[in-house]
C-alpha cells in the first residue's frame, strides 16, 4: 500500500510529518494493507493564518483493489486529531465495504468445487477397484 501525503501552504510539510502520517495510517489500516493500492492524504488549514476551532482538515482517499475510491474527511483543532479522526473514519468505511464483500457466501463456491473433485476421485477409485476385481 502506497501512502502519498499532500499539504497546503499553511501546513509546513516535512519528512518528519510525512513519516508520522504514514506510520499513523499504516498502523490504523494495517489489516487492509493487501486490499489497498494507495491512500492519499490531503492536509489543509481551512482558515489559513487565522486561528479558529476545527480549522485543520484531513482528507483521506483510499483506493481499494477492484473498487471505486473511498474518501473521508475529518476536521479538528490540530493536525494530530484531524489525522486520527480521518484514519478512524476510513477504517470504518473499509470495514463496511470489505465486511459486506467478505460476508457474501464465498465459501459456498469452494465446497462445491471440492465436492466435484471428490466425486471424480471417488469415481476414479471405484473404476480402478472394479478393474482390479473384474
């Protein structure tokens, strides 16, 4: 899973910030690592230089393999809360998506294939036994 971090002019981007964001996203979405190709992180200070409550916005866009992108946004008073909140929202959205997909009876297909193989094997063994006895 690739994680791309973008920030506006009012949020000073640095290697340290990128690493911290990547670590937070990776740890929160760890169980979906194989299901995602990329997560884009957009950090923005809504009010620019002016202070204000809940003016830091974190938007996360996840790209699940074989599905449409999922986007969530969380606003908070500081960067840490905005990123944590958005990561939690994205985790719930992915849980919902993959929970629905994994909840479908995929297991019903596998036993059928297995039964068909078992029947063929049984038939083969019966024919082989008949040839030996006959």
